[in-house]
C-alpha cells in the first residue's frame, strides 16, 4: 500500500475573489421547507416543497452544479469540475454570483460550520483547498498523491478523504495539520458515509465483477468490521432516525435498501426510477433523484413504501435539503 501524503501550503493572499457578476434567479415564495435539486442535463435548479411533496418552481443557473453545500439559512455554494468558479446562490436576494474563483477540476465540497471553513477537492491537481468563508480566501492547500473522489466531515472536525486510484481512506486533522490514519478499502469504492465509529462504503466493483455489498471500516485501525450484501452497485448511503439502520441506494438495480447494521441483513427494499444518483432523508421521508427518469421518488422511511413520484426537469442529479435530517 502506497502511503498518501499531505503537503500543507499556506496562502496569505485574499485576492482570489472574482468580483460581482450577479445573475437574477427565480425563488419560490414558500413558507415550507424546500429541497433544492440540481440537474446534470441542463443548468437548472428546481425547488421541491417537502411538506406538500410537489415541485414549486425552477430557475436557470449560469452552469450545471454537480455538488452543493449550505452555508446559511438563505445561501449555498456549488461547483462544476469544468468551471473554475464556485457559484453562490443567494435565495434572500434572488441572485447567483461568483463566490470565489480557483481552478478547474473541482469535485466535492464539504463545509464545517464550527470553523467556518470550506473544503474543496480537485481531481486534476490531486489536492484539497481550504477556504475561509468570511474572507472568501484560500488559507491552505492539502496536496495528495492520489485524486480525492469524496470528502466527508466527521466528529471533531476530522476530514475523511476517499481516493479511488489507490482505494484508500485518509483521516485528516485540520487542527494539527496531519493525517491521523489511512487504510485500504474495497475496490472502486463510492458512497462514503461516516456513522458513529465506522466508515461505510459501497462501490461499483472492478475487473468485470460488479459489486453488491457495502463495507464498514474502523477508521482508527483500518480493520473491516462488516460486509453486507445489498443490491447492484450501491453508490449512496444515508442515515436513519432509527438505531442500527442505514439506507442504501443502488443504481445498478434502481432500488433503495433498508439495512440493519446490527444483524447485517436487508430489512426492506423498494424500486425507484432509472439510474438513481442521490438520496437524502428529511424527517421520516427519503428523497431519491432518478437521473434517467427525470423524477424524484418520495419514500416512507418506516416501511419503505413509495409515497409519490414527482416529475422534474431533465437529469436530476444532486439533492440539498433546507432542513437537516
């Protein structure tokens, strides 16, 4: 196993902000919680009322957003790997504008509200940029040996970095500026999820053998603690308000699975739309973005019954909830 290393380069310049080039956006007039939906087939942001479970509007964006994180009650930022700008969507003023300009190749975003820092992975540069939200400036760059595919923020501000070239997870401590641990995981991993003391992963599989399992690892020792068979190509995992329960989205068989992590068994399963790409939970409801069906599946988290299928714009890709689950 080749060790992933992090090089820390501090940047004191705050001159990366690209200035104002506001674009007006439509924002629905709703008092209810809203799910924000990006679309990979067109530069559109859709709004889904999560109390009435219906689409209440959409708006054109400057470009397609492939990942988003919420910064405040009224704003979030998003990225596209083909664009060097981080886009800020301000729902209070009804504007979309450049938040900061970096380099093309950006892949994932993670925001830590405690430190007010934004972590941005870059697949081309094999690095992670750290951005101070208040000053909109880059404070540091973590240089890696392998491209960071996914980022997750864990307890005490620890950053979990999944690299697929080497099939590894590294745990980075931003306070001490060092790697706490790093460990090998399953082949072609995807859908990293941090739950209690474990890191869970799905994936597509490799060498002609498609994956049907999710795996749990102890991030301190790197030991594999569980392997649970689900459906074909699990690519997203989300939490539950029930103990020892996870929900696993498999886009190979377009199904959502309810898994008991204690018994290591599938409890229930429901079919969703074609080529599902993302799942989010809001209270007792699960929302699935069906990329090729141009729809959102709304599912009861208790018994996994399909409550409703909502048609939306083409290619729903990523979901961002206004209400934290």
